[in-house]
């Protein structure tokens, strides 16, 4: 009888210990869940309050010459908004030519220098080719390393990759296929806008974009659209003022 009572007592102790452990784990899990949710919320708030990072790619080839001046105007408007509303934002300016070069990298406070340098290039000699893949890769590297809330890439180009060893001679419709080595993975988490791209050329890009489910992140701004709107109004809506 005494042995049976001891066994019952031990069993009760084990049950009580199990209940206490379960309660303790529940409390700890609940606290951790709340802390995790709180941390995630704080992270999201930081991302929305951080200034944006913007990379502007400018096509310096002859095929884009018709839109060079209007693109300069659009870029100037973007720079003005960045300097006024996001003075701590970081900006990079990359020329799309045969060997893409970074013309400027710095804060929006110094964008007057960037615009002057770009204007000098546009009014100078044209590049013989457009290495679009390399230019996008260079620009995406800048954006990936920026401590920013939004990562925005503005590609002022006809989106024709015309590197000499790639350019398809005798294209019947004048379109240039999307380069096989285009760095899709580099831009998958960014907002990308192709400005002044023709509708015919965009059809080829749209097929590749659809394959990768990137339609929400990679958007065109056709020349016809630019007559009624401006890049800055699309990228930085007035609701953000």
C-alpha cells in the first residue's frame, strides 16, 4: 500500500512537471512570437523611412539619339525631386555604351554635378554600341549595396543590346533579341523602369519578364506615355509629398 502511494506521488510529480514545462514553453513561445513580430514591424518601418537609392542608366548610342534631350529633361526632374524630398538618398549614374562606365555615385545633394557631367557626355561623342547587360549589372551592384528603403533603376534606353559580337545582322523587323547573359537575378528585388523603349522592342522583353514573373517589378514607359506624363510622377507619386 505504501509502495503504491509512492508510485502515485511520483506520477503526480511527473505530471505536474510536464504541465509546468508545457506552460513555460507556451509562455516563451508566445513572447518570442511577439518579439519577432515586433522586430519585423520595426524593420518594415525602417525600410519605409529610409531614403531611396536610385540608379540611372543612360543609353549613349546613336539609336537612342532621338530621345537624348527629352531624357535629360526627365532625369533633371528626377534629380530635383530627390534633392528636395530625399537629400540623403544615394544616386548612381551609369552610361550604357560598349564598356559601361559609372559617371557619378553619391548623395542627392550633389546631383547638380552629376547632371552637368551627363549633359557634357550627351552633347559629345556617341558610343558605337550598347552593352546593356554590363550596364545593368554595374547599376544593380550599386543598388544591392545601398542602405535604402527602395531600390530603383531607371533605364533610359531603346533596350537594344548592340555589342558587336552579339548584334544580329539582318534582323527583319529591326528588333534586337534580349541578351542571353542579361543579369535577371541581380534586379529581381528592385523597381526597374525602361524609359522610351519602343513597343515592338518591349514585346521581346515582355516574354522574358513573364517567364520570370517579374511583371510587377520591371515596367516600360513608352514614348507615347511620356508625352502625357513624366517619369518622376510615376516613380515618386505626389501622394508621397
